């Protein structure tokens, strides 16, 4: 049986004051409604809670038993109300975040500590997903926000650019081109090239190869990989070189060298994907992203 909170509050006030007049003043109500509350509660429970006389009010054994339970129930209700309000403001619950591997080089190391510091009551769940898979994951409710290599086909979602990265070349440390401080697109012409499968990051794969071709460079594709991490490993094994985002230099993989690529008019854009009406948790993460990276514009 669910007891009304107002009846329990009235009971606790009378039980603690042992005086109907003082309890009514404490509750900011008149005495007759207070007496009705107690009578209704006693009727619901089928037990007398107070022994009353003209000069004396005392708890019965049943009343003494109920007092501790009532205090606990009211405290739990107050805590629940506070927790629900915090969740509604994005200050509690679980934020499930999808991310492409490239976001783990700079965006996540920057944002995750900041978000945890400001929203300590929110538990972050991170799910690595291909950029092209994240719109469906948002639609299915598996993630609330995605970090992608843009552009991606995401009808109905908001895309907020966070970070634009320049491109560089990763190549075996013993490669003749590694002796140079920087490289130009024509330096890569005819070189053995390791690429990421186009279906993994289609926007990135197509844009980078198209930019190389426009710059007069025709690399010799010798191997495709599922991830950029394995791409670095194949470069270290001497299979060839590749064009990657500049943030991948933080990996510092033995056996490879990273060199700036000069003269290629292409940047890799990392964006946040959200529904048009994101959850409070996702909205807080997006706002923090804007503050950290100076992002201002979202595309629908």
C-alpha cells in the first residue's frame, strides 16, 4: 500500500512535536486539516498511531514503529527528487559516447578529464565505432553523441565541427624520404602506399586520395587496412608510407617517422554528431566541446 507523502509528513510533525497545534504551525496549515491527515493515515493502516487526551499526545507502539520508517521513506523521496532533477540537468546517469579512433588522439584526451571533473556524477561509457556507423547508433539509442571524421551521411542530425587537422606523412624510419623535414605531394608520386579501406572511413579515404590526385601525385596502393592503428604497424613493417592526420604523431610508434605534408589543400575535420534535441548529458558534453575547441557552427 502506497502511503501519501503529505500524510507521512503530517504524522512525523505530530510525532516529533507531540502537539497538534505546534505541528500545524510547523507545516503551515491549520489544525483541522492536520487532524484529518492523521485520521486518514490511521484508517489506511488500520492502526491507532497516537494516544490523545486534552493535555497529552503520545505515540502508540505502532506509531513508534512507523516514525522511523516514515522518516526513511520521506528522506528517500527527497533524495530521489534531487537525483531526478540532477539527471534532467545532465548531472547524473550514464552518457554513452561513440567515437572514431582518430578522436582518441586529441579530442578524447582533452574532453574526457574536463567532463569528468565538471560532471562527476555522470558515468561515461565510450564505444569505438566507425564514423559511418554512428548515425544509425544514435538513431537506435545505442549512443547519445558521436565523434566522427566528417563529413558523414547523417540526415536529421546536427554536425558540429570541433577540430580541423592538417595532414602529414607517416613512413618507415629508414625510408629515403624520412631524411627530409617536410614533404610535398609530388614526393609521394609512385611511392608504395598503405591506405585505410574506403568502407571504414569513406569520407577520409576518398578525400585524401582525391586531394593527392589533384596535386599530381599517384601513389601506388599496396595494402589496405581496417584501422589507422594497424596502418601504422604496416608502415613500421616497411610496406609503404601513408597520409594521416597530424594528431597521429602522438602515437610515436618505433620504426616510423612523421613528417609535415606541405601544399596539400585538405584538412581532416572531426565533428560531434547529436540529435537535434540532445539529452542533457550530451548537450553538456557538446557545450564543453565548443568551449575547448572553439566550435561555433553546427550543420543540420
